[in-house]
């Protein structure tokens, strides 16, 4: 029989041996996690079995936001283990990500060139500036804009009024999808979001942030069964710290199933958790993007 003193001795020896094993397994260029039960590589290194290997960043490359890999600087794109320069043509510019190119307003992409858009009489550049459309009261015919008849104008205005009604309805109800067997609609709308960050007990920086995203899902289904609806929500946060040098971002997605009966609706909240490396000493964070979508609907 194990006595109380012997049991306590065994427990102490167990924890001592565990800590000794962890100390032995702790690789160079690494640190213990917040629980002390595992280790993580420092920024600029990546985990390979039981050691931390240095990230080999090529010329015109930079460490990625996690610090365990690399990406190319703006104006360069990744090709194997190199960063090659983006060759921007005349009348072109770098795209939003900086790893490709787009044509300036008034020009369109054609192979590796940007060609000028020839706008016909009674036409104008479209919203994006990389194409053209006819002015009100005219319609496209080949490369020209010709006048519409009174009947065509009336029909066009009716279509535009219908579109405006649909847009207003969509904004009110959120994003909608249709179950193909019953032709029933399921609509989804985000109603609230909240960001709550937790500070380190001893230093003035964040160790983690939680995001709660609340949404409402409803249906006009009229049958006697129910619709199984799969919802996926995604949240992205941007954050900065004393040692991040620039703004970084991190995202996560979650899914939930809903069984919706006739004219049913549900309001649910998804909770997302983001943890930070103590090395970065994060001092600010915000929700940069939040979205929900209907992935699947089927009659059950």
C-alpha cells in the first residue's frame, strides 16, 4: 500500500522529471509556452522535429507575420525559393497585394500590355475604369452606343426599379440562399460583433484576444420537415506590437449547423480566440473583417 508521504514523493519526482525532460528538449532559439508544457521557436526560426532552424529569407524577401516563414516584399512575387521582380508595363501599376499588376484607369489588360480603352460616342468608362458602357438612354451594339426606343427605355427603368427593390430587401434580410427542392429561402445576417483582449499580468501588452460574432438565420420554408443549414463565419483581426515592426493580421473560421422548421429563425454567437507570442508584445488590436455565409442547405 502506498502511504501519503510516499505518494507525495512520487508526485514531486514526476514533476521534477517532467521539467528536466522539457529543459533537455528545449531547443536553441526557442522559449517555453505560457503553460510551460511545450516550446515554441523564436521569430525567424521554424520548428523541425526537436530543434529550431533559421528561416532562410531570400533577397527582396521578408519574414511573414508569424515569423516562421517568409514572403516577398511589395513589387516582387514568389517563384520557388526566390523573389522575382514584378514587371509592370506602361500604363500599369502594382496590384493591391503588390505581387502582381493591373492596368490604370482607362486601360485594359491584354497579355503583358495595357491597351487604351476606346470609348465610343454616348459611352463612358465603367465603374472599374477598365471597360466601357453606354450612357443612359443608349445601348451597346458592337463597338457603338445607339439610342434606345421609348419601349426599351421603359423596360430598362422597370428592370432597374426591380433591382433596387431586391437590393433593399437583401440589405434588410442579409445574404440569402435557396434550397433547391422546396425553393425556400434561408437568409443570414450579422447583427453584432465584439472584441475583448486580455493583458499580461505583469506587462502592459496583450496575450490574447477573443472575438464574438452574433448572427441571425431565418427561413420562409412552409413544409412539415426542416432545413439543415450549415453556416460558416470568418473573422480577421489586425494587430501591432512593440516588436512587430508593422501591422499583422490573423484569421479564423468556424461552422455551425441549424435545423430550421417552417418560418423558423435562430440567433447564435460564434467565439473566436487569437493568441500572441509574448516576444511581439502586442499593444493594439482591432477587427478588420467579419463575414458569415451559408455553405449548405438540404431538406431533412
